[in-house]
C-alpha cells in the first residue's frame, strides 16, 4: 500500500510555481475536526473537506479557489437539540502582495471582501475555518421547533404581556380612558 503524503496545512508562497496551479485537499481527521468544532462553538463536525487550488495572479498576487464541504451539528436556538447542517460552497480568496494601508487614515469596509494581504505563507486551515464559520447558520433551528409564550415574574406579580411591553401601549390605554370620559 502506498504511503499517504501528509496534508499541507499551509503553502509557502516562495515555493509556489508561477506558471501552473498548485492543488490541495484538506480532510481533517477526527481530532482536528473536534478542535475546529470547539473553536467554532458547535457540537461536532462529522465531515470536513477543503479541496481546491492556488494560482498566480500577475507577478506577485495569488488566488485561492476551493470547494468547502462540511456536515456540522449545532444546538437548536429554541430546543437546544442537535441540528445538522450540510454546507457545500465555493470559497475564493485573492491574496494581494501590496495592499494600501495607512493606519492613521480612517478605513472603509472594502467592497471586495475576498481580498487579503499576502504574507510569506497561505494558511489553508485558517481560510477553511474562516469560510466554515461564515457558512454556518447564525441561529440554527429544527424544522419542528416552535417558540411558545413564556411569562416570568416574581411570585404574586402578574407577568407583563407582549402587548403591555409595547412602547405606546400605555398611551393607547390613556387615550381610550380619556375618550370614554368625554
């Protein structure tokens, strides 16, 4: 059986060929997936694949194009029961050698959020984890989960209803009361 090559978790820019793309495929093992799940605050990652390539863009810039596939398990925001989400999306990053940055100048959010400053290495694990974090649902919810009304108050005190909590509910009551007095 041929020996499996260890997966590269980062690519050294100086070693990347200018005239062809460099392929990569990350498939983290159980322990790595568990660490990533803990870092992201989710229950588990059953599957995680990051498959793509890096190629030169001009003389100094590089473009990463990959496919992120994952099966993630998060807690439902209503019931706290596990919710499984399947993620399958394209990831693209443009690593720019010289990005203008003046720390004294007020910076605006760039329109192209795929641009990043190029360093000596392209950290594939970081790009994969960041893409996964952005792809996960912010509020995972089971299809059958329903919000019910809950009323909380001190013993012997009538709980406030949603209608009473509205900012103009008191004014409406006052208007009605004044209208009856006329």
